[in-house]
C-alpha cells in the first residue's frame, strides 16, 4: 500500500480531524490505488479497535460496490467519530502497510473466555494472517463437525474471493453464528502453531498461491469435457472410475496379486513404483474413459483445499494447447505466461519454485494429442533459457527440469512409447465405470428417479449398450439422449456408430423447429443440415491430418464454418486457453472429431474413393518392379499433393485414424447406407466406398493371418494379435454384416488366439464374439490382463460355441459375470478349460462351478487362483468334483480355503482318476488339512504334482504327507 503523507505528523502537533479533512482527496486515492487486500486490512484493524461497529462494517463490505464509493463512505464514517476516530484510522493505515511488508503476527487469546465472538473481532488481524493460507483445511473440519452448512461452505469458496477474503468471510460468519463456531476457530488456530507453511518473507508466494488456487478453481468447477453448455457442476456429477495400478507381470516365483484399485486421492501413493528415481505418474485410458475429467477433479480438490495439500502449487496444462505454441519457452514462461501470472514478486515466486520443487505439481492432459513424438535425445537443463515446447515438455518429464516436482501425464495407451516409460514412476490404467458407477452416474444426471430407473432398466436389458457405457463418454450420451432411447421402437443402438448418430440426431433436433422433433433422424433433417455437417467434417478431417485439435477463427473461416454451424453445439470453447489469447474452439471430444471426419469422407463428393485405402493402410503397392526392389532413395515414388485427402490421411495419428476408420465402416453399413443415400448423395459413390471399405478390411485381416508363424512341433498353432487386430475386428463389427465377418475369418487357422494386454473391454468383446463365432474350428481364446468385466463376459456369449478354452486373468470379473458365463457354457460341448486367476470371485460362484464340473464330463482344467474363495466355497466345489471324472488341472492358489476346505477337496479327490495337477499354494492350510491331503495321496493314483507352498503345515503336517507318500506311486512333484 502506498505511504500516506499525513501519517508522519503526530496527532499531538496537529488536530487529527483537520489533517483528515485536508487530506481527504489523498486518502481516497490511497485507498483506491492500493489492492483490495490493503483496504480490507484497514477494516480489520478498525474492527479490532472497535472504531467501527459491526453494522458499520457490514455496510462497507457489500459485494458489487465500486471501491471508490466504499472508500468515501468509510472516510465519512471515520470523520463522524471525531479526532479519536481519525487518529485510529491513521494508525490502521500504518499497521496495514507494515503487514504488507511482514505479515507474521504473534498474538494469542484466552481459550476460556466467555465471549469468543468478541475475541474474534479483537484479534481479527492476527487471525486473518494465521488463517488465510489454510482456510480450506479449516473449512473442511468445520463442515465435518457441523458448524457450517454445505451452502455456507460453497459461498465462502466462491472463486471470486482470494484466500484472505475467504478467511474474513469465515470470521464474519463465526461472529454472527451462535453454534460454537467462534470458539472452535479460536481453539483450532491456537492449537495449530504449524499452520503457516511459508516463511513470512514469502508474502509474494502466499499471494500467488491464492491467485493460483482461485484460477484453478474457476477452471475446474464446471464439467465441460462433454457438455458445451457448461451447466454441470463437477462436484454434482463426478463419479469415480476404476483406476488400477499397473503391476509388473511375469516375475518368476512371485505370486502376483490382482491390480490394486486406487482412489484418486491415492494417485501419489508409495506402492507400485516402476522407477523410484522418476517423478512422473502416467494415467492411460482409451478415448472417452474420463482422463480429462479425472485431472479436473484433482485440480478442484487441490484448489478448494480438500486434498493434495502437500502441493503448494498446481499447474494444469493441455497438450493440445501446448503444441500450438510456436515461440521458444522457458520453465518460467511456461508457468507464468501459460498458466497463472504473479501480480507481484515474479522473481521471488520463481526462486521459491526452484528451491521447493517437491511442493509443485504439473499436470499434462492428452499426451496422445501432442504431435511431437517423445525423445530423450535433446537435453535441456536450464529453467531460464528458452527452448522449443516439445524439448521443454520432454525434459520436464525426464526430470532434467524441476527435478522432484511431481508430474501427471494422461494419454491413450498407443501413444506411450517404451522410451517414455523409462521415466515413469507409477503407471495407472483408467478402466472406465463399473456397473455400479454407470448407475450412480445416471442417477446424478437425472434428478427424476423414475427417468434414471427407466434408463438403468434399459441398459440392463440391452447388454451391448450396457457394454458401451463403461466408457463415461457413452454414459454421457445415454444420459443426453434419454428421451430418444426410452421412446424409440426400433431397438437400442448396437454399435458405436449407432450411438454417435443418435447424439447427432439429438443435437440436430435441438437446433431445429419444434415440428421436426417427431420425425427423428430422417433424410429431411439430415439433408437440411448437410452443408453445416460437411463444413464441420471438413474442419475435423483437416484437423486430424494436421494434428490440430483447437481451431482459431482463421481456421474456422478456411473450413467455411460459420456461426450457424457452431450453433449446432459440436464445437465448444477450448479448455486451458492461455489468459489473454484469442478464443479458440474444439470439438466436444476427440471421438466427435473422428466421427465428423468419417462423415466427411463418406459424404463429400470431392473425396476420391481410392484414398480411403490409406485410412485402412491398404494402398496398393507400386506396379514398378524397380520401386519394389530398390531403396526409396534410388527410385522416388510419386509425390502426394500437399493438403490432399491422401496427404492428410498419411499424416494423421494412427490411433485417430483407427477410430475414424471404425466410424466410416459403420456409416457405410447397410443399416445406415440408405439414410445417407436419401440425402441427395450419389448412391453409386456410396456403394463404391462401401466396396472399398469391405475390400480393405478383408485384405488387412488376411495380412494378419499370413503373418502367423507355423506351429512348433508338438504344440498348437497360436497367434498373438498384432497392433491393429482389435481395431479391424471392431470395424467389421461396425458394419454388422455376418457374411463379411464369415469371409474375414475363413483364413484364420489357429488353435490359440492371444489378445493379452490389448485393451479389450465390453465393446471389444461384443465385436470379437460377432466375428469369432464364424471360426471353422474350435480355438482357445486368451484375454488375460484386459478390462472384460462382467458385462464383457456376457458379450462373449455368441462365440462360446467355438471356444475350447477361455483365459480371463486379471479382468475385474465377479461372481455375477462368471455365473452367467457358466450358464451359457453348459449348452456348448467345446469349452474344456477355464482360467480365472486374479479376479473378484467369492464363494457365491462355486455353485455354478460345481454344476459345470458335474455336467461337463469332458472338462479338463479349472484355475481359480488368487480370488476370495473360502472353506465354504471349497466344500461346495467338492460336491461337483465327486461327480466329475475328466478334470486334470485344478488351481486354487491364493485363496483362503483353510483346513476345512482342504479336507473337503481331499475327500472329493481321493478316488478321482484323472486329476494330475493340484495347487493349494497360500491357502492357510495347517496340519489338519495336510493330514487330509495325505489320506488323499494314499488313495489317489493319478495325481502327479501337488503344490502346497506358503501354508502352515508344520512338522506334524509334513510327517503326515510323508506317510501318505509311502503308499502313493503316481506323485512326481511335491512342492
């Protein structure tokens, strides 16, 4: 605050009232030219000295009044209090000026005073200084103990207030409330001497933290990822996703537990570190799985003081925004100019950041949309020297810059290279909603419980649509289109394309006259908006080919996108825009951009049909023998015209091309072709493009099958899916043509199909089942380490008839999913092996397991390791074993069957003639269980290997086993 000339003159030498009146214009200028913080500090001192009454103070703090008007009213009030009031005013100004230089306050109060509200006023300046940097923590405790309501809490937390203003509003509330809040605040602050986290000389840092919190809070409060209207509060709608910690797989001798499921607050936990020296937490998830919303929730929890308070500074960045930065950047420029600018003390704040990097968190959302590929070849270690944006980001992730500052990076899996993973401390996989999460989200979206109930019933009755909804983007679509879904009579959407056409219908109807609503997505509605849709499609396609996902006004103009096109609602204001820069627009979601690009490729007359081959990577090889035999440098292939469809397809990111190709296949399906043909689009052109898409899909799959190596002698011929196989299967599914699917797998001659770590979720399961049901010979389907879940298991039902073995390790499957699977498997004679390690199975599924063993006398292997089966479940399963004469492998390791469970299994297996391998590792089995197993060994002459590590056999149990072995001639291995 600027100094006051009259403050140097003592009140004894000059009448204070006369000095006050003579300097009134200067006083007004002083109060107005300083910060609002300085003005409110003066009010704090005047209140504490009882110069101002509470009523007078309330009249001076009304929101929305110009500061000059309030300042003049304050001076009028002081003038009316005489010389004493004027003297106190000058003293308050001096105290406020001193506070701004050194905000440290040493003050205490009597906790046993009978007037806590009066004590709050008397010690108000010191309390504000002690409270303002931790007001969020105090608010949370006060709310938890019932001193304030959630409404009062939200009012204090409004993003327009700084931290010190929030502290004052909490004190104001405590002054008038009579429920003990004032006494609580006095005691809480007196007993918390360590609340000040920054030294007093870092006042600039405190002010910057307050501004940063307010900025991040304002950006994070509204859920805008999928809703251009921005009317949804994040706190009202946010629903937890399944967040799994990636664990190392394949460690010899280690018994692997299921992936740890984390809450967001555990993102920086000490478990699961892949590289202790790294600083980056990687969160991967498919498009639409909720990565951006997860970060938005993290930002809001920090900004409102609810969590992540170990960080003093949180800097959010969007990779799609950063890649647009052309000029060189330094760390300082990145943090201050592209996130939040310090109003004072820039150098002090920056030095504090460099000195305390462990109190800093940087988040980078959407690394898959960053057009530069990660490399660690170019090192940059200076925080002040500028460099390119990609070099700056890559060195931040490596720790060459701001070492020990935490970084969170989100990305789709395909964009994360092995080189980048070297610098990852922890990797988490965002799996999407659980079934409970889907229902909770829909109930949060719809206040009317009847609407929510009907939607949930619809999903439960439509397993394919239910499977899509595990991705939050589809749950949002279902919520948005609830009226269309509940009223339509032609069946629910089956494919991703169906769902996006439904949301297209919703937006178009919303922008159409009321009389169009009853007609749905007919040719008339689509044709009327076709120019706008093609403009959006042209922009989307150009953006994919240019790796551009935010669009300036000039780029919109080049694509002929006008205000009418924007009004449809598919383009929204871009998030994370640098303050002060020109406004930019982006599509609601990257999948919408891919959908409109596919729409453009299908319907634009200027798109050559042959160019679609590049979408599927199926362009024909050059006919020149020289071109095929000689290096590219010797014989140049024809150059592609810059900006052409082919050139843009060649430059687009592969993961975006795959999504676009799947949409294109769906749009060209028989179900939707008629709709498009009626929009005055050439039917011949559409049929040519449909034929091209079919040819490309069939050819791509044949290329996969031709790469299958011959079988090793004595082993089954197997195929591990190469990158892109699941995408091709999904594209086939989008076309919904049984004949095409049958032709596609005609060349698949394998006995074992491996799809481990392929990101297979419920939607992919539906596509796999649609295609694999046409395989000519039975095969083993291995889907370990994916996200199949209960809904995905149900989607596999059509292909169970060709599955002789099903491997589902680590797939978040519960009793309900397995019981449904077995119910259907009983009708097919092919299924002989079932592997269910590391899932969420309990005793509740053992009745179905027992029935499976009892009914299928050709069943060979059941592996239930590392689940939650107890003695009760083992006893039920034993009943099925008594009726089974075919089982050869039974895996039970990592459960808790105990002595009683081991005894029940041993009794059932005593006369079993086919079992060769039994694992009961880590089942809390003692000497009594060992004795029962020893008796089993005396009778069973088929068992060859028995695994009993990690139990509690003791000497007595081992002696019992030794006695049993004396009468056994078949056992070869005892562990």
